[in-house]
C-alpha cells in the first residue's frame, strides 16, 4: 500500500481544460445512450408493478420484488467478476469466437479508457435478446410472482447503469454515492482491479472474499474528500 497516494475526488482543479471538455462530451454521449434504455425497461417495470400490486396478492408481489433486487445484486457481482474480468481466447466454434469478439473487449477497454462513454453505459440492444426470452418464461407464473422478480431485476440494472454514470461523471454529495464512487474508482487502479466487483454495494464482496482490506477501506472511505489510487 506504500505506493498509494491521495488525490482529490471530483475536483477539477488538477484537470486540464481539454480533458474537462472531453469528459463533458463523453457524459453527454453516455446519457444519450442510456435514455432510451431507461425509458424502455422502466416502462416494463411500471406496467408489471401496476398489474402485480392491483392483483389480489400484493404481499406476494412485495416478496418477489425484494427477491428481484437481491437477485440483481448477485448477478451484478458474478457478471462483473466472472464475465467482464475474464479473457476469452479466440478459437474454433461460434460461441468461442463470439465471446472473444464481443465479451473480451467489453470491460477491459473500459479499464483502459475510463471516461469513454461507449464503455460506461449500455444500449437498449445489449440485453434485448435475453429480455425477450426471459419475459415469456417469467409468465409461467402469475404476474405477481416471476414477472415482478424480472421487472425488479431489470430496473436494478437501470439503476446500476446510472450509478456507473455518476461514478465517472458526477460529483454527488450523498454519502452512498460518494462511497460507491470511491469504491469503484479504486477498482480501476492496478491494485484494485482484482477486488471490489460489486458496483452498487459490497455485500457479495464480503461473501466471496473480494472485499478491500480493512486498512484500505479506512483510507478510501475517510470523511475527507480524498481517494486512493496508484
């Protein structure tokens, strides 16, 4: 940890004017990519929740809603750790070639260019094939069960995308957003990229043993407006 140095988080005093302009441009691109995705999946979320909570089983709907939130936090962690941080070697077979072409650069490019909008927020088409398979399958149960779980998971994905956007482009004073921003920006450092896979929370990092060490967390999440990087 001796090589770690303290830098200001969110302060633009040390940023060159051209870089500030670049970040603003990328933030605008990221928002434009995310708006259609947000509208589409949030519309689905609202429709399902209205139908579910107007049914005769709102309590069951509430249970599945909570399950959907928990489900997304686990999916978020597992996907980040075991898909986005894995190199898929090119080789024979359509699946291997597809994984190498589509998945391999997906996240590693984000670590190389942290403010490149094309690697910060997703597009509506990213999950659409999976979504169109999952929706009909969810309706094997009543609308207040699996559809609610799916809707909650999808809306949590939208929240995660916007949260990721704020981590790179916004200065929010809210304690939670300051916490996840420091957590995430350290993950972008050379010493942090093998830990801290949770984006919106650190619960599964605790469960799977990838939480940052205690002394590092104390420095990262100190009350002062500082963060650690290499």
